C-alpha cells in the first residue's frame, strides 16, 4: 500500500497493516482471541491475526478491511462490533495515515460460557 505525501511516497506492507489492525482487535473489549484471556500482548496479537481473519484491500475511496471475529459470550455483539470498528479505523488512520473506507465485521462465533447459567437452565 502506498501513501503519497508532499515529500515523496511511503510504502506500507500488508503485513504491517495487519499488525496495526491486530493491535486494535487485541485492545477491543469483548473480542475473544485466545482461550487464555490473561495471555501476553504478543500472544494476543498473534491470535488476532491468525487464520486469515483479517483481509485488506485498497479501493479507490480508501482501505477496505474485512474482519472475522469471535465475541465473548454475554457481551453485546453490536456494541463490541461498533467499538472494534472505531478502534481499527482510529489505529489505521493514526498510525498508517491511510483513509479507511469501510470495515466489515463478521461474527463467526461466541466464546466462553454463559455466566447466568444455573443447573442446565438459563436463569431469567
């Protein structure tokens, strides 16, 4: 990906952009990354970027980002996705200087167990 400035052209590799996006994912509360939530930041970053869960394309209007995530059970999915979009957009625009056109988030699953589950039945 290339950024044209008044002083020249800056090239940013897709791998570097994926690390920026993975960092934003790892910082977003409610996104499930690893079985061990107390994992170190490098482990969380690797988990966030694994298995092709981040797809980047440069469109005419800016960077197009597609994310596939799992959400921790009990979290409000819409709120987690909104925070994730905000974190990713802010990180990419601030650190890479690239305009973000669209961020698509696909929630593929829920991770963890339900906290209000008692004896095999849901408590209300």
